C-alpha cells in the first residue's frame, strides 16, 4: 500500500506494510507497549535512545528521488503518463498556439497572461535591463576562448551579484525588479559572449521586437524572418519551465537557505549543464555528424546501444509517452530544415526516432528537436545549452520567488550505509 510520509521537508511516497499502517502516522513518535516484558523493555530502551538513528535505518533511500514529492508549487506540473505539461493552468499546446515567450514568462511570474498594455510595459522593462556592468563585459573578454558558454554564463551570473545593489534584498518588490534584471542580463551575457568572441560589435535590443526576435538579433546580428521568430519563440517557451527538474530543485535548495537570487540561479546553471539534463542538446546533434546517410543509422544506433551508450535527446525520467515539447518542436524543425536546405537532417531525425523507439521503446525529448531547430537557425552547437538556460532562468526565477515566499530550509536526510562503533586509535598506532 502506498502512503505518504514527511521527512525533513521531503514528502516521500513510501511502501509500507499493513501492520505499519495500523501504528499511526508515519512520523509519530514510536511509543513502547504499555506492559512490555523485561527483555523487551531493554530492547525498547535501546531503540528509544537511538531513535533518530533507527528512524534513518528504517527508511529506504529513493534513488534519484524518483517519484518523491519534494514540495508544493503553483507554477507548473508535468504528467508523464499522459504527456501533459501545464504552466499556471494552461496546457503547453494552448500557450504555444496563443502566446509568445514573453507572455509565458509574464504568466509564470504573475499567474495570469498579460493584456497588451501589460505586455508592452513588461517588454519595455526587460529591454531596458538588457545591459551588463562593464566589469562583467571585461570578464567575458578575458575568459579563455575555449571556455564553454555554460561555464562562462554561470560565472558571469554569479559575478552579477557583486554589482547588484539589491542582491541581498529579499523583499517582494526587490525580487520582482531583480527577476526582470536577471532574465534580461542572462540573455545579454549569452548574446554578448558570442559577439565578443567573434570580434563582432555587441548589439542593443530593439523595443519594437518580441523577446525571441531580440535575442536572435542580438546573437546573430541580422533581423530574423517571421518563421525563425516563431520557431525560436516556441523553443524558448518550451524550455521555460518543467516542474521540479534537477536544476530547478537545485535552485530552490539554494534559495531555501536564504542565499541570494544570483546564487540560486548559479546553482541552477551548474546543474543544467550536465549531459543528462540540459547538456544533452549539444550532444544530440553529434549523431548527425557520425552517419553519412540515412542507411547507416540503424547500424550506428545498434552499435551505440550494444556498447551500453545512451542516445542523447531520448528518454525522460517523467514522460513515459512522447514529450509534448518534442512534438511541438518537430514540425518547426521540419519547416526550418526545408528552408535552410537541411532536408536530409530532417529525414535522418525521423529515422533516428523510429530506430530508437523500435529498439528501446523510448521517445525523443525536447533536447533532440531543440538541437535541430537551433542548428537550422545557425546557432553554434556550443551555445545550445546556454540558450536553454536563458529560457529556464525565467522558470528558476519564478521558483526562487515561490520558495522565498513560503520558505522552509530544504534539508533531507540520508540512509547511512557505513560502519558504526569504530575506535579511533592515536596516529602512531595505526598501520
Ligand atoms: N538512450 C538509450 N537508452 C536509454 C536512454 C537513452 N537516451 N534513456 C533511457 N534509456 C534506457 C535505459 O538504458 C534503461 O534501459 P534498461 O531498462 O534496458 O536498462 C531504460 O531506458 C530506463 O532508463 P533510466 O536510466 O532508468 O531512466 P532515467 O529516468 O534515469 O533517465 C534520462 C532519464 C533523461 C537521464 C535518460 O533518458 C537519458 O540519459 N537520456 C539521455 C540524456 C537526455 O537526453 N537528457 C535530456 C532530458 S530532457 C531535457 C532535460 O531534462 O534537460
């Protein structure tokens, strides 16, 4: 039988026996029976004196915290069984059809979609904050050209705390201002980094353009087409938020210590970089350079799987059906590839999907099609995860503020598997 227990802020779904259920609430004190025989009393005393330890011993660690409910949120929910992703009450396909990335950010931060006037004001504020302290620009210039964009982004966001006079102010008003500033600055870091590294002039955002259009323009230096804007806006919207994923959880853990927003974002960025998380999109593209044509795909994937390797951009911890984000991006990737003269890439992608589904029964996740869309937009591969991070920054910021608003230090416990009772000898007696 499944029941719920709370352990140090983590709400754990735990398998318990029917007898354990009759003992009362899972977190209740363990009381000795009223008339225990003497030998049983001794045992009971031992149990009571080591109550904390024995409680830990009885619990089962949930590997990877799979299915552990670690908190409440009003921001987003993911139903892996039906393939549904909901931002503040709206199904993602509804939002994709009706709203821009900027509108979705506003939704996550305010709980409602904006009116036209509200969106104009919001966009003006964001664009107005798209500038960096000169010291951070210098830091970008001084960074080794080989530095991964995610390492530089993480370092620059961390550094921004030192130049933000409101960094330590956790009032709701200051947090709102910092959220606008940090989202704008994160995007500016990525765009400026690319321009500086290629010795190109840094560009300013245009107030008349949407958020996604501005980002593409500041990065590539040319005005995007309507089709490019639609694909990129959607890509950003789909990366914006995804519940208690690893990086969001990391950001919330940091926020729960009442560290500042910059520190919490830095935690999120460090976590997102990993190849099992956001770092998968850069690697998802590798497969396309490893095969010479569609006919090689089957052997290539079989070879990978036989060696126990993972196909990047496939599988998901939560989705057991197709990732709705991949479904939404697929058609845009096909349109862009056709325009960008990359029709073969699209055909290879379809074949890779078929083979992986056939062999492993798993579907592409958002990273697979996001890699193709970004490639077709002419974005360098090493920037894919950083672009993901810019969008997710808006989600992290919503979570950080939600955590601050109703905070309890996130501090789980562990299942100790090491020895106990060892005697420490003086160093000269140790062999
Ligand atoms: N390629 C090959 N086999 C896979 C893959 C994959 N990408 N993903 C899962 N499997 C297999 C895995 O080998 C296992 O097979 P078996 O039962 O035969 O041993 C089975 O599927 C279950 O895998 P799991 O490791 O229990 O699944 P998980 O929930 O721990 O992993 C995951 C989720 C995302 C880490 C994993 O699917 C993976 O490594 N995918 C590749 C990396 C990737 O694309 N990450 C992006 C995730 S979505 C965006 C984001 O979060 O940033």
